[in-house]
C-alpha cells in the first residue's frame, strides 16, 4: 500500500489516475484486512484486549495529527509521501511483533 501511494504521486494523465486509484484502493483494502484480521492474533490472549486498544489508540491519535501535519506540507504530492511513509512504518513495526502460533493458550 505504501508503494502504491508513492506511485500515485507520480501520475500525469487521467487514465493513470484511474488506474493508480484502483490499485491503491485494492492495497488499502488488503492492508485493512490484515490489520483487523491478523493483528489481534499476534498478541497473547491475556493481553489481547489491552494490546488492541493501545494499537487503536495510536491509530486514532495518528489520524488526528496527520491532517495537521499535512496542512503544513507544500505541494500536492507531499501528503501522499507522508501517508506512504506511515504505512511503511506500520509494516516495519508489524514485522517485529512476536510470533505467537506455537504458544500455550492461557
């Protein structure tokens, strides 16, 4: 999704706009499916509610702060780069979540 946002910033024609918009929507839907379907499973059952609540807090706080930052960015593509960078940051943090597949259920 981050790469599709970066590519979306490079469009120059209406046809490319439609194509990249469809591509970004597809990846955004996939990103959300992974975020809401897999993320709760990454946390042990004993802390799952707290961990998901904390993750939701950071997501909502970021959604409040992002428009404030975006309003100060010059140029129309800066917002896309900001959003793409945020997605890459989320991906990196998700890669460092522990693997809980073989843990004993509490």
